[in-house]
């Protein structure tokens, strides 16, 4: 497990560290309490990946689709409001996960039984109003 601490004004540095640590992993799971900064970190990642779209939380739509200047596809999921995990199957979650495109998941614990065996886990700890710690781990078998 790798750990990275940053001040909020260094979020671009944190995004670049995440990209480097993730290597070739495409499914990223963001964990943290409400207000820890998951969506804020994803916005910083979108800048680092040169996305052309405005990134916002897909809380009501479950998934947002983005592309960057190179035509790379990104899917941003927010399962916070999902009551029944099987709803994820209704939107074709497995097709997204195995598409080879980037999938960024918030509140993935709501669909834990449907996560792929291999993903990049990012745990965000809220150390203070301006400081966050990321615990990064490559998960090889979620079961």
C-alpha cells in the first residue's frame, strides 16, 4: 500500500501521483466519508487527463461519460443513492468495467459484490480542512 498526503492547493500534484500509482489499471474505486473530496479529486484527475467535458458528480444519473482531447473514454459513477445493488446490473455495470475504458467509482461499497476482481483502491482521509491523505492499493481479488 502506498500513502500520499497533500494540501488542497496541491491537488494537481495528488492527481498526478494517482495516475502514476495506478499504472495501467482502469477501474478506480474512491472511498471516503461524505465531504472527503472524492469528486474534487476526480475533477483534478480530469484536468490531468485533458478532458474536454465539465466534470460533475453523477449522483442522480449514476454514471457520467467523458472524453479527453485524445479521444480516451472515462466513466464516472456515483452509487450513493442506489438502494438495491442489482440496479447496477440494470445499467450494464459489467460492460463498463470490462470495456477497457477508465471507470471511476464513488460509493462503490454499495455494489461491492459486483466489483471486478482487479481494481485500484483510493481511500481518502480528511485530516483537516485543508489536508488529505490517500491510501492507494492495487486490489487483485476483491472476494
